């Protein structure tokens, strides 16, 4: 199993964003997780395609764009042009989920579907074979630094089974409240990609924190 660590810029110092993404990249991150919030679908407001495009030259790592916006389609071409590699969205925020997935892929990006803690896995019934990534939220979206919601663990295992049954290389990412002390448990449930915001950007030494996470993952 290949494990990937995706620091979320939500907990970075926004006044020094370029420097912050370079720092986590050299600290050993695999992806940069870019949280987009609209004060409509979620009660917080962050950054859009302009900031994504501004960051792009600072980092070679894939940009993992997590859209918490409604409506969603309008922004997809903009994020593709801004350098996103993966674009994920919440099915509740799209009028036509299949169309949104197709739009992401037509724009040359990998497509991800994001399920909130209370969102049913039935959203994957007619979509999984078209996805590159499933992102399971282990907090309610909108803020960094929240407590990990443990009821996501059986959902992670169930999605792992569905992905394995399908036999396609679909990443299974978990987002919210991931720390060095629970990352192994989330991996054992079946996740391969881990978003961590406050755990990494809130630590003094990004490289030491990512190294600790990898050590925990190495014994899963
Ligand atoms: C929450 C965001 C997360 C957030 C995670 O809506 O999607 O990516 O930054 O932050 P932590 O790791 O602090 O829970
Ligand atoms: Zn996120």
C-alpha cells in the first residue's frame, strides 16, 4: 500500500503561503490539500483559483483541490487552469453529480467525490467507477482543528471493500482531525491518503511531524 500525506493549507500562515507550501514540500509532503470555502455551502470563506494559480509555481507536488462551494461547476475550469491536479466536490453541492465528475475529467483533472460524516455511501453507487478519489470527511467541513469523528472508520473500511472489488486504482483519502496518534488507525481501516492541517502546520517542525506520521504508517 502506498500512503500519501496531504498537508492542508487551511492551517498555514496565509500571509506567507508560498513559503509555507515550499516548507511542507521539502518536509516530505506528497500532495498539497487546498480547501476552498464559500460561506454558503460551508460557514467559512477561504481562497479561490487566483490563489491556486499563484501557488502553482512554488510547488511541484500535485494540488489536491477540495471544493466546499455551491454551485460547483462554474469554478471547475478555473481551478483546472489554475493548476489543480485533483478536484473533489461534495455531491450535495452539485445539481448533477455525474455531469460534475465528467466536467472535472474533461478539464484534465482527476475527479474526487467527498462524503460528509452523515452522507451515505449510496452516493458512490453510480459514481465510483468514474472517480479517481473518494474523500471521506472525518469532521464536518468548514474549519481546521476539529475533533476526529470516529464513526467514519467503518465507512472507510466499507469504501475500501468497494474499491478493491472494483479493482481500479482509486485513492481513499480521509480529511479532518488526523494526527500522529490516530493516522495508523485510519490507515488500518483502509485509507491511503491523509489530509492533515493543524497537525502539520500547527507543529514547530513540519519534517519531524511528517516523519512521525510515516513511522506510524510503516507499521500498519
Ligand atoms: C475542513 C477541511 C480540512 C481541514 C483539516 O473543512 O476540509 O481539510 O483543513 O484540518 P485539520 O487537519 O486541522 O482537521
Ligand atoms: Zn479539506
